[in-house]
């Protein structure tokens, strides 16, 4: 009788797990090496799934409900022979309980700047952080790729494991979406929603996870990119730069003071003087070629092209003012790589406008 009680004590009749930690993703039951009695009751609660493993291979996955276990509905081998004492065909197997509820408010962030290719600024170094909500969508894949054989896999371990993977997926999704860095920095919620359809297929196929929300809380770029964004915003507020300069010139001449329009007035006067000098031939007067020498057509074409720095010297303004006019379209130029080239004809047309 003692032997019978001992053997029966090594058998599991009811298998269930109540999670009161709120931070457990998977839990292996039982903790002791005991066999499961044929006809044992498996109780799986809502927001749980039970996964059987035998000799390292996945068996059935059970959802919420009460299940009667037998070797007919579990594809594992019987570990012990049949007994005569009221139970038969016990079997040994690992049972993993996986939490399938939604885990909210998980933080993510880039430990190092992420290199992004942007149409406006070229290659940009950006840092980003935010939050995401997720749940386990594929129990077997999650256990295989994320939790492994951990007998009690917690959210803290998951965050450490997945942080770098999520950042990698985020970087790839952002590059595939081709969202300008200016839009990323100004529309966090829209960008996060736009990235979800790109992120979910990747983490679903790799890790058996599903994100229900992906939130960008901040994207920071180097100071020089921030300055470029500020300049572009200022230009958009001004509108037509040529009309703005003319207006400020008139205001400066009326008041006779520098004030807010002083710089613009000086620029406009410089433009007028440069226009007169170009028309009178003072600037870049034609030089007589040496006797018997005719300059090649390519050399003449090259001499007719000006850089923004050349135009700035001619107009007696800063190079940033010239770039502003190029960007707004008031001054016509051809962008070659990361720089501009302006023809003298385009400069003359700008001075006449």
C-alpha cells in the first residue's frame, strides 16, 4: 500500500497554472519529474495556452477550457507501462503554459544612432525610442525562438532579449517605408501606425509575436539636421523669398532704419547694384583671347556655370541666402550631387525679376 501511494503520488491528476505575477510569458509545469496519469484533467484559463513537449518535440497545443488527457489525443509516447491499480498508461511530458494576453507599455529604444537614408538630407543618424503593446500569436514558434527551455520566462528577460531585435526590425521597416525624417520627427503617431503593417509580418514569422500598437515617442537627429529643418520651416513661413525681400527693402527705405528689414534691405540693394554691374559689363568683362587662339566650347560652358559661393560673392550676400533662393525656386539652378550649379542666364533672370 505504501508503494502504491508513493507511485500514485508521482502521478499528476490535475494540471493547471494560476498566474498572479502579471509579468510571466511562459511557465513549465510540473517543476518535479512526475508522470501524467491517463485521464488527468488539464485546466487552461483564459489568456493561456498549454503546449506539450515530448523528448524535445512539440505535441498538441490546448486553448482555454477543461481537457481530459489520454495518449490518444496527445501525440507522445507512453513513458511507463500499464499498472493494475486503478490507473493505466501514465506518460511523461513537459507542459508549458504560455500567456497569450496583451502586454502593454513595453519600452524600446536605440542604444546607438541608426543610419537612415533620407531624400532631403542624404544619410542621417537618428536616435529613437517609444513603447509597444504585444501578445504571443504562435505558441510553438515563441517557445522555440524566444523563451526556449526557460522554466519561468518573465517579461524582464523578454525585454532584454527583444530590445535589439525590435530596434533592428524598426530600422528596416522605416527604411522600407521611405518616410522623410522631417515627417518622422513631426508625426509620431501616424508613423508608428504606418510601420505596424511592416513590423508585424517580420516578428510574426520570426518570433511568433503580434504587435497591436507601436508608438514613437521621440526621434532625435544631429544638431546640424535640426538647424536645416528649422531653416526649411522658416522658408515655408516666409513663402516667396523674392517678394519678401522686395517688401522688406521698401519698408527699410520708408523707415530709414535697419530694424527687422535691415538685412533684407541691404541684400536687395546689393542685388540691384549687382544687376547694374552685370548689365554694364563691369562684372566678368569679356577678355580678348590671344591672337590665333579660340577658347574651346567646353571651357566657355564651364566658365558660364557658377557655384552658390560664386553667386554669393557677385551679389554680396551670404551663401545661405543664395541656397534659400535656390531651394524656394526663385533662383534657378541645377543640383549635381550635393551641390548646385547656376548659369549666368539664370542669375540675370533672377536679378531682373
